[in-house]
C-alpha cells in the first residue's frame, strides 16, 4: 500500500488500526513500520498502541476506539440543548476506564440508550438525552443543577422506561433527582417502594421518600 493510498483511506475512516493495514498489505511488520514512520512525520496521529487517526476533532473518532461505546455526559447534554456549557473533554461510556488525549473513557456495564448521528460526514454514536441523564447521575460527574435542567428537557416516558432497566439504587437516585426537578415518576417509586435500603448520592437532601442520602 502506497503512502498516498494509506492516507486516502485514513481520511475516510474515524480510526484505523495496525491490524487493518496489515490485513490490506498482508504484512504486519510492514504495517507497523509504515505507520510508525507516518506518525513520526506528523502525517497521522497515534491515539494508543495500534490505533491511529488523521482527524483533529475528537468527536469524530471518540466513539470508534472501542466497540461498543458512545459519547455521553457534557457533550451529549450540549448536543441535545440541555446545557450552555462547552465541554473541554469528550466523555465516552465504554467497557473500561482510560484516558486517550482529551477523551475520557468511563467504564459502564450499561452500553445502550444511544444512537448514530451524522457529524462532519462521519457516523458517531451519542447518548439519548435520557440515557445521558442516567449516566450523569451514576457517575456524579455533572452538577445536580445541570442534571435537573436536563431532566426538564427529557421525554419523561423514555426517562422512566430507561430508568426501570437500571438497578434499584440507580432507580432511587433518578427518581429523587427527577422529583426534585418537578417531574415525579411514580412508576419508579412503585419499583422501589418496599426496598428499605439507602443509597448514596452526593446532592441528596435529608428526608426524601426515595431513601437517598449523602
């Protein structure tokens, strides 16, 4: 594969790997040497071992480093018009914790509630606002006032349906936050009514019916 052909291929994909190039040329060693030379010349960027891109915008490739994964939290809030904050980093829900340049991979066992969108000609995966709210409550990485503002913009039936897929501890936190935001969800309360256990949430106030405490 000539350098020109490789770079043309790289422009068409969000992320490419050493293995992909090796499969095309039939030689892993050639692939490693060629990509290393191109990275040293600044023609491509190494994201992590064996993973490369030519794109500068992390939104293009953030949800393509690991599969499955999707962009959530601050960027998803902003994408859905639920915050005026401009995220400095891209947060991706994935199967492991890792930092890659200005992308934070956040481990989650619940990789669902997202969909593809067209972004700069590429297919990228981003959370539905309702799932981004659940991720925000789970990770506690977004201030509660921002989360409650996002709840106001949610499809409440979808938020309720998504929340019911989560463990009881998360159901309690989502129910508490939504009710505090003025959007109570009684189906969630029915789910946990007989559960006498407390769960912790950093922004909880005393005396709430959801058994959520700081």
